């Protein structure tokens, strides 16, 4: 038989012997009780060692690796690894308890355990969170779920190739060491090159893990940009919701990887176990099909990741590793690269997995910056791997959301820092620098322009008609421009009969910071957060660092208000539902009233279900089940917020 086949059989035989098979050589293994911790919090260090004493060292990884803790001569035990360690955890007692000191900066840390000889050296990654958002506005989410998905320690992972007997497990535990890179797992492939470049380039970021985003989505608060890098393949529903709500609320996303958000997962055991069945054998399917741990694009879930990210993994994927082809410029994002269009960048930046556009699913405003032809070795299944950018515009709101960049290749960071795969590429570095600067900071207009403002004010407002003025103030407490009186010209096509239609122009001088905050006053009354529609845009297409481009709505809003409510709405909380109609789960979001519940009624007025009620949450999902757990019939239903005065009902359509 071929040599590679014999090797595969030997490897499979070793796995089949179980986790305790290879014990002849002295060993040290380590895992942590938490994927992340903030200063002041404690983390258990769990060790199994054939050496009676070991040393402990903690290093912060970055542009310069900084040793922050070093201890020696610590007594160690050698507890056994149970057969179910891959699914239930190792259960080793704590070797040491580390309380994160106040002086440790947010970042990725390497916890090292080793004997006096220094060999073998075992590692465990630890993310140190910030106590409060830093000034950079960047939140870096480390792909800890994916690290565990591929981790075969204890005999199984979520994959057949490194699972005993070739049978994957539907659940994997965080309470075990990583089986590759001496315990560092995937982070040396993609995260570490990115972190080295990030800090050398002068950027700072706040660090969290997938578990943090899933269990405490408030970590996004105070940030303008969420970043993932490399391979962030496994997302829970709460992660997806947090990222989508962030982007819909003018937050920005930079996905510096590919195959992102491909599998839906859920957590158990206080988020120390990741569950992903990868098919409809998941027992939750009978009650909550929308929560089934399958692809996000699967029919019963149907939240294709390209709807948020712009592109996604193709159905015919062949591992590649090659340069990436620069197809077109796009304003501030590719500034300085105008002469590089048509060139190939980065020796192995494209690969090993890549994303493509999906017509009808990818947002129509997506721009493909890089387009690299790929196919199977025999030339079949030709397709184009893409790097994309677009500005999100939720249909229900009257202002645009944030910018979404998707590198569309797992190996993007290989163009940022020299690795064994090849040297860094200054063009990838420049574009990424433009990206992080542009999406994380207050942006400035580079030359004089004008902000056009139009507003429709319902005629029944108190004080109407009267003097109507608008003042533009630079975001985050910047300079205020002179108030401008808006004139009633009656020409805005989005008008409602009986409304006053106003327009005006506000001069914007070079150096002005965007986004702008607009304050509307009618007859001396502040109108922010009341009713009516207001839209604004830059009048010219002059060069700027702004996300706002010529002919599009700018993010010009009242302080603390995501968007000005559409015409006819009142101050009451707005209940939104998507998708609608639907044959899978429908997700509700609403403004204000966190912790409220949503009631669903049939057309006769009988309440059939109630969802929500989660403290501090303004979102809920309904999978189409009645209170008794049985699926409701196809047809029309109504939903409203329970006990919230003035909230309006939303018409729902359930399909079969």
C-alpha cells in the first residue's frame, strides 16, 4: 500500500489507543480554568507533570514579548487524563491560582510550564481583558471557539481527521490542553503575526475571546471597531447577534480572515463546553430548529454569514496558498495604492480557505477590492475569491450602519508580518493600516464641503410652524458649527401630506471630524429623539477620510440616538422583526425597555407564545412554537412588547 496510507493507519491506530497511550517520554501539560480574565480576576492553572517540580513563566505576546511573571521550583502532580477529557474536561486539580495583577495590559499572554531543564515546554494561551474600554476604539475578538474545535487533546475534536476511530465528538471542552504547537494551538499561525504587526504599527486594542463576546456582549460598548483575524469559524447566536447589532448601530467590523461564522455553536457548563453537532441529529432541533448547531446558511437557521460579512466560504473549496490580486481602489481605504491596481500582493496571502460573493445574499453595495481566480487542480469549479467592503444600511432605519471589511482569506496576517510562508508586503500593511485608522477613529474631512440636511416634520407637532434650526457638532464633544436655519421648500420626495419639508446646507471646513451630531430645534424646542425624518449627506465627493461618501446618508444623528425614527413613529419603543415572512426563527429587537418580553397572538387575539425577558437584553427569538412547544400553523400573527405603554404591534407571517 502507498506510504501515506500506511502512515495514516498508524496515526489512526495511535489515536485509537486513547489519551494515555503515549506516556513513555517525560511530559508536562497545562490548561487554564478560563479563556480570559481581567485584572483582579483569578485563573486556575491546571497541570499534569511527570516531573516532581516545574517552573512557571507568563509572557505577553506582541511586538516585543514581555515576561511578566517567573516562578521556579513549584511542586507538581501527575493526575490521570480521563477517557472523556475531550468532552467533559480533564478535571485536574489547580496547580496554581493566578490573580491577574492590575498592571497587566490587555493582550494575549502565554502561560508556560516546564521543568528545570527547560524541556518539554508546555503553553496555554490567556487573554487579559481591559477593565474599561481603551482610547483606541478597537476591540480584538480572539477565535477561542475555533481553537477548541480543532483541538484533539483527549482523543477527539469536532473533526474526524484527529478523532479516535475517525468519529468526531459533538462537544469539546475548554478544560483541557491544546494538542498542537506545544499547547498554543492555532494562535501561532494567524493571531501572533497580526499582533506583532499591530503593535509595531502603533495600534492599541482591547482583547476579548469568543466566550466574552457570547456571554457579555457589552464588551463592544465604547468601541468603534470589532476585529477578528485568521480563522473565526465557530460562532454562537449571541455572538452573531452582538456583531450584527453593533454593525447596525454604526459600529464597524474588520474580518481579517475567512470562513468566518460558518458553524453555529452553543455553550454549556458555564461556557466551558462548545456544542456543535454539524447536522440535524442535534436534540435541540425538535424544539428550537433555529438553534440547531449546523451551518448558519442551513435552511432551518438561514442566517447566511454573507448577509453580514459581504461574502462567505464557497461550496467547492480547494486549499490554496498564493498571492492575492488587487482589482480596484475604493477611496480612503486604498489611499496610497492607486498605482498597484492589477498587481498581485503577498506571496501566500490568499489561502488556505477563502470567501466568494453570493449574488442575492451578499449586500448589493459590496465592493470587491481583491479578486483572485481559484479552481480545483483540474480546472473545474472556477470561482473568484474576494476581499470586500461595504457600508451597512439596515432597511428599517433611516441612517446607515457601520462599515464591514472582509479579507476573505485566512492568511491575511501573513502579508502583515514576515513568517515562514514569506515576507510581509507593504501594500497589505498600508491597506490594513488605512482600514484600522478609518474604522476606529474620528474621521476628518480633507477639503471644504457642505453637509446637506433635509427634514420632514409632522404638522401636528407642538409649536409647528416655527423657526427650525439645525446645529452640527463634531462627534465626541468636538467643535460646534454655527446653527443653520432650514427653509421649507416642500420638495423632498419622502414627504408625508401635511408635513413641513425643510432643507439647508451647513459648511464643513477642512479638518472637521466626522461623524457629525445634529441637533434640531423647532420653535425653541429640542427635537432630538422625538419624531419625524431627517436625512443628511455630503454635498460633494471631495477627498475625505469619512465613511460617508457622495450621495449617501452620513451618520449625522442626535446624541444617544441610533437613528431618527421613520415618519409617523412616536417616542414609544420600536419593535422590529427579521426575517419576516419566515419559515425558520424570527428575531425581535426593540429600542429601550431592556428585559421586556414579546407576546405573539393569532388573528383571533389569542396569545400563543411569549419570548424574551432576559435581563438587560432588548432582543428575543421565536422559532414558531406555541406555549406548549408545538409548531404553530402557517399564517398571520401579531407581536407586541408586553407591558410597554405605547408600543405598536408588528404583523408576522409564518411559512411552511
